[in-house]
C-alpha cells in the first residue's frame, strides 16, 4: 500500500525524531552534499514554500540548532554553502540575521561557535564572511567573538578545545581586529568557563602541543607575570 501525499509530507519530510530533528537536519549533520540535495528536492516537490521555511530552514531541534548550525558543526563546506544559498532564497534578511547567525539555542552557541567546534578552517572562514556582510561591527564583537555559551566558553575557548592551530589563529586574528586589548585580556585569555578552565587549560587538556604553545605565547604578550602566575599555575 502506497503512502498518501499527506502521509509523505507529515510523517516523513516534516516529522521530527526524539531530538527534534527533521530529515533535512540529519542530512546536514551527516555532511554529504548528495544526500542533503536529494532531501531538499523532495521537500520542494511535496511541501509549500511556507512549510519549507518554517518547518525546515528555521526549525530548531531540542538544543535550538537550525540546519545551518548542524552544517557548520558537522558538514563540509559544500553542504554549508548549499544551506546558506537556500536560506537566502527563502528567508528575509532579518530572519537570516536573527535566527541563523545570531541565534544561540539552549546551549548558547551561535553558528560561529559551532564552526569553531567543528574545527574546519574553511567552514569557520565562510561563516565569518557571512557575518561581516549581515551584522554590524558591534554585533560581531559582542554576539560572536565575546559571547559565551552555557558553559562560559567563547569561540576562542572552543577553537582551543576542538580546533586545529589554523582555526585558533584565525579566531585570534579576528579578535585583535575587532576587540580591545583589555577585552582580549579579560574575556578571552583570563576568563574561565563554568568548570574554571581558561583557554590554556583547554589546550592542555586536549593534548595539542602546537595550540598549547600558541596560547602561551599570546598570554605572555598580553598578561603580566602576576596574572599568568595567578591564573595559569
């Protein structure tokens, strides 16, 4: 017995699993462009424009992650770019800005946080480019670079924990362009997460020598001997 058009729509394309993810969310999380593209084709064949917008592109899972958040964290650059293209075709500039780029979800992580967590430079760089087109300098500074997630971690913390040296360095470069010396010192280098870990703690915990050395260099450039001693020892 075949499924009706309504059953395909409601029980397959729009249905969410226990974490609130649609099939499109899961395809974005997998990061394979062919699968993502095929699900999108089915959605455009079976759903209305409003359903695609509200139930797929803007819909969030139980952690508040959109399809773009998932593509940034798990997908490759191709899948991320394709989701962004669809968003620009279907959404307003305000929706892209507030729901895709600035939204943090239940864990307080923006798309830039997710890209840093994913540890892929090309993905991180692309999200940064979009942010610079869509957001003001103040929003980039306060809502992206200095913003902390539910555990008190900034994008720099996440790059130190999950990224490679090149992603960490890129975030540091952006911070030096957008943020004051005092903010770099207090919010990025000296700040601790909810468990008391600084960026240096995270680099040491995850065993990446090149990242550990780089953070140490920055600390010695920005902090006094007493601050280094107090926080890092």
